[in-house]
């Protein structure tokens, strides 16, 4: 059955749903995971759809080698993704996040290659993990006549150690400038279509990685890293959130490498109108509108962290486990909805929705 906002005169093949869910690396290792089961309740075989897992698919440190004590648990996490999606009728895609690259350590490249190989074996040798081989991308996928998905590997920019690039590594670009030129070429060649760009790291955020902190983070700074760690450090405790806001850990927007990536993306995306940039990384749900474009953060797949509920460009923010669903109509309308888990409602609770009107 088509959603109510879809023109009833239109057939299901003129409608497409895109599910965005990130940071699922701590899903239940046994039994059914509540977030994935909630998302599965939305799947309708009569409606074309795709699911994008927005990185950090395995906590705490991706898929280590077989001798590592964390290997068995990591395999269980990936197996659970497959169990949840094995009967799904649509397209399944994974991108990588910092935890998938061994949390940014120098040997992270080996970790991400292992995860790609493992997932694609699980999914019957389908090309589900993109960009391939740890390359930066971009990778373009046509989801419909007027709907384009672009996958990029933001962790490539933030990673320590070896980072593959160039044809010798099987990558489509030879330099950082080539990456942005290729991305812009895709945007130009698909003007007039709905375009979704998916990368693990956000461009904008009203949460911790974006330098947004509560008073408690200054008084009890260790709560940034562990729930309930209320060790009071007034004044001195402010050094941690202030450092991360203005200088940044490697995974923070303020970090020099992250700033470089973000500056180039902001500069490029601002040239276009009506783009959707989807990310994970922050363990919450956000919808931000800036320069005529829409920025979705859907990183509440298995963990939760603080997010502002109000901000200049923040249309929605919630600290709730769940996911975003984007519905694309044939006439160009885009229905954006956020769903949170609810033990009494299999489809979860609708906590946010808006319609973005019209073709570009």
C-alpha cells in the first residue's frame, strides 16, 4: 500500500523509498535487533526501495584478523546485518566509517578490506560495500530515472596510514582534486534529478562531533565517553569540550583534515540546489537545511548521544534510536520521515516528517 502522501493515481513503480541507517555496529548479536526489525516492518515488496548503512557497521574496531579476540564478536555483528536483510527485495549498500577502519588507526586499510570481502561473501558476492577497495569514490548509482545516489568514502580523508588512490589501487581518481572534479561532474550531468550523496561524516551537525556541548560536558567531561561517568572537573573539565570544539579529535569537524574535506564539500554543494547529503557518525537523528540543500544525519542505529533540539539551520534533532526514510514521488516531491523504535508498535513511532516540494 502506498503512503498517504503519494498521489493515489500513480502506480508503485513511480515511487521509491530510500532507508538511511547508520552506526549499527552495536546491534544485538543474537536474536532480532529492535531497530532493524522496526525498519524491516516498513519494507513493501510492491515499492522499489534501497537501504544504505551509513558506516560504523562494526563496533568497536571493525573486522580484525582471525587471531584477534574481537573477531568472533565482529563476525556476529556482520552476520546479524545479513540475517536482517537476506529476504529484502531491494538494494542493500554499505559504506565505511571510522570504526570500520580500526577507529582510524594506521592499519585501518586492512580492516576495511576484510569487511568488504566478508560482507560481499555473506550477500552472495553482490557488490554491496562501496566505494570498493577503500577508495575515496565517488560512486554513482541510478536508483530510478530521476533519482541518483552518490556514495563517498569520507573516512579516506581522515584516515591515518595507507589510503588507496589511483588506478594502481583500483580507484577511479588519482588525486584529491580529481575526486572533487568527478563529484562535480556527476552533479552537473544529473541536474534536474533528485540527488542523494551518502558519506559517513556529516558536513553540518548540532551534536558532539560538530562542537555542540551541554553544561554537564564541561562539569563532567568524562560523560562524553562513558554514560554515568560523573566525575566532577569544574573549570579544568572544560578543556576537553573546548579542545574538541576548536581543534578537534580526528573524528571531529574541527580537526584540520576534517575541516579540509568539509570546506571543499561545502563549497561544491553550495553551487547546487535541492541536494540531500546523508551521513551517520553522530548517534542521533538530525535534519538540517543550509544553502538550499538538506543534510540528514541518521546515526542512531545502535547507540545514542546528545543532540540539540533547536538551532539556526536545524529543522529536527532527536536522541532516539531509529532511522530516516526518504520517499521519492514521480513528480519530484520528497517525503522525509524519521522513525523511532517503540516496543508496542512494530513500525515504530513517527517522530518527524516533512515534504520537500517539486522537481529541481
